[in-house]
């Protein structure tokens, strides 16, 4: 016969919740009670089996502990989130909007036409006049910044031995194009590059040798002076210009407009053809 | 929460118009009274510009394929338009609004000369406007009919659009540059590429003309081509030719008088040799014959056919020009009067 009190004692004994004195008393009480011994054995086995379950929290192995745990959590007060966690979010968002806005409205560094794919198409009109610079721009392997300097200085080394009349014919338009097309943000690099090139061509590279009063040199002077006067001293000779920019003279291209209409745009087709392939007249 | 705030900030930042967008919008507002939308039935097919306050509008023939069109003012008023004249040499058409006058409309101010390269422009299409830039104000080109060399204004756009054909081009100061006659085809990418300065992107395929057209064709050339992926190049006839067309359209008979000689030359080792002469032309009435070597035209020395073509760019109907030529080793000259090209 097992009453409720003994039943609870058996559970406490199986769970190891009794002190040694109580445990001895319970064991003495049930020593002659086979039903109680069998129930204790079941509880003990169940208790040992439960401990094998890895994911069962220890609190749940005892109803007292579980009750205590539940009561403890239920009575605990939730701490509200501090206000500063909400404050930095709009601040960060505003900062990001600020960055985005000023990146968008930052004026484009002029001129953005330098080295653009359409640059070659910009230049044939000047190419008509004999400039070879436009072809140099159009060379896929050409590096634009060093190319400019190379094209300025290579055809007309800065030297008193150069015939100004020859320079007027061959480099005047080139120098002008460079003056127009070099972006300001690269002026330092160009200046350094110009200095490297001047170093590499010593002793002919002397800015004082440029005949400043020759109008034919005006464009070249402007570029060369700006470049050399702003150059930072760099003692080493850079051999980057060892691979010269090839001033190719591609045949002049003409835009030929045909009667056929582009299905995508509704405009007439235009193609760029080599001048020698186009029938012109009138 | 944070992500939502950031997203909102990004959307606001990106949607906020930049300075350039404001300028473009201001430019559009300035020219809008001179522009109408063209409609065929219920479809908007393009746009036209007013060239005369009496109700004459200029459009491209690709946008006015039927005789009867409707015009829609910026204020939303629809009125009928009649196609009065067509200039086949340039593809421009003259439309007239005979039954309606928009009191707010004003004729365009046509550019006297091409704006310099780099000038920002707005291109007005049927569905809005796009910002562009003049990339070459004096590109030489050949029109399909006359085979004469003309100056074209080259415009580049970053955002191509299906309604590009015949789109009016204006500078930000409101000058009318022209109507986009043609766009460069992708498969004509024979021009040498240059390194791309736009944002320092290393490589991307450059398509000059055609919305995505020819993209596959250029896959093989990818290693050779640099630049943004959607750069778009279109052409309008130059201001000198445009002025001629407009003044011809506004003449009593609404016809454009293009100069005509009827003399075609070819390059030979000796120089520019007469290849063909049009039977009904001023050249046929002169002493010039096939095989003659052209030495100069109007005082300009000629060494090849391109020189010859260039010497004819600025001539006008009725001008007298002197042509010096070589025949059988004897140098001689002839004078002829520039005629009018018949369509």
C-alpha cells in the first residue's frame, strides 16, 4: 500500500533530493513493502534514463526545480532597451544619405572626354589637319596620361636646336589638344611624367631653351611650362617610356548615313567608313 | 529597423535630383514651348519643333511616315498637322498646323554654328528627354542621296532610347542644334578604342550605337574595346545645312535648294581624276570630261577626292566656281555655276 506521502518520498528519493537521514528513514519504511520497492526501482531507472537525454535541461528533471525555474522567470522584470540604441540609427541613416547626396552632386572632373571611347570620333576633324595625337589616343594599349606627355615631347624635344617653324607645323595642334584634354586631377602625374621624360632626354630638356617669344610655340610652352614648373623632384630616371606610344595614322573615317532605318531607334543607320571606301562628290 | 532606415535614406538620396538633373530640367522647361509631340492616331511617335510662328514645324521623316499627323502641345492640346514638304537629302520634313495656333508656342532659336565639343545638350524624345553631350561638332559625313560631304554634329548619349530617331537636340542655353538623323551602328566599330576614364572601370564592351545591338558581334573584340557599356552616338546635320533646310522650307514653295555640280572624282596615282559626270548637271555643261585631273576648285588645290568633296561643302546654289584641271598634259580651267539638286 502506497499513500501520497510515501509516493512523494519515493520520487524525492529517486531524484536524490533527500538528505541521508531522510533517505535512510524512507528506505527503512519501504524495506518490507515490495510495491514501494518496485516503484522506487522504476523511478530510479526513469531518473537515470532522463539524464541520458542531452537536451533535457536539469531543471526539468525535478518538478520542484522546474517550478522554481518557471516562477523565477515569470517574476523577473524585463529591462527596457536603452534609448541610445534607437538614437544612432537615424543618425547613421542621415550620415549615409549625406554621403550619397554629396557623391551624386559632386561635379564631374572636367573634362571627362579624356580617353573616352568617343574621343577618337571627336578627333578626326583635327586628324584632318594632320594631328597624329588622335590616333595615339585611339591605341588600345596606350596609357592616356603618359601618352600625352610622350606625344608632346617626343615629336618636338624641348631643345633650342629644334626649328620652331617645324614645330609649328607638327606639334602645334598636338600641344593644343593636350592643353585642352588633360584633366586637372592628373596634373601632378603629368608633371612628374614630364619631368621623367625630360630627365631621360638630358641635356636637351631645358625649359629655358624654349623660345618664349615664338608664337608658334605658345601652346607647347603653356603645357611644357606648366608641367615642368610644377614637377616634384624625382631623382631616379624612370624607364616607363621605354615602350613608346605608337602614333598610328589610321585612315580617316567618314560617317556614312544610309536610307535604312534602325529598328531599335527609328533613326537612320550610320556607319563609320574609311574615306577611301566612300563615294563622295556632288 | 536600421536596414529600413538605411534603405529609406538611400532611396531619398538617389531620387534627389543632382545639379545636372536640375540644369537639364531647367533647359527642358526653356525649350518646351518650341516642342510638340507627334501622334499617329493614338500613338506618340516622336517630336517636332516649331520653326515659324505661323505654325510650321520641323520633324524627321522617320517620325512622320503618314501624311496626317496630330501635334500635342506641352499643355496637352491636340491639333492636326499636315505634311507640307520633304527634303530627301536630309530626311527632314515640314509640317504645318493650319487650323491651330498655340499662343504659348514660340519658334526655336537655331544655332548659327555648332557648339563646341563637350557642350551638354538635351535630346527630346517622344517619351521625355535625355541629357547628352556634343562629342564632335564638325564630323564629316555623307548623306545617302547626294553623296556630298557635309558636316554633322555628333552627340553622345549614355542612355539610348527607342525613340531616338528625329529627336530634337538643344543646348542648355536653348539653341536648337538639330534633329538626330541617324545613330551609329554597333557593327561599325572600326574606330580605335581608348582607355576608359569613366570611373576607372578596367574593361567593358563598348557599343557605339544600337541598343544592345551588335553586342554579341563584338564579344570577340572585347579585348580591344574599352568604355562604358551603353555609350550611344547619334548624328544631326550641321547648323549650316540645317539653316539651309529651314530657310528652304520657309520659302514660298517650301523647297530646299541643295547645291549640285554633278561631278564625281576618284583617287588615282596622279591625283583626283574625274570618274563620272551627271548628264543633267552644271559639270556636263562645262568642258570637263571623265579622265581629267582636277587641280583646284575655287582656288583650293585638290590632291584627292576627299579634298574635292571638302571644297564643295560651303558652296551655294548660284555660286560661280573656277575649276582648274589637267587634260593630256595641258592645264586649263573652266567656270561653272552651281546648280540645284533635284530630289
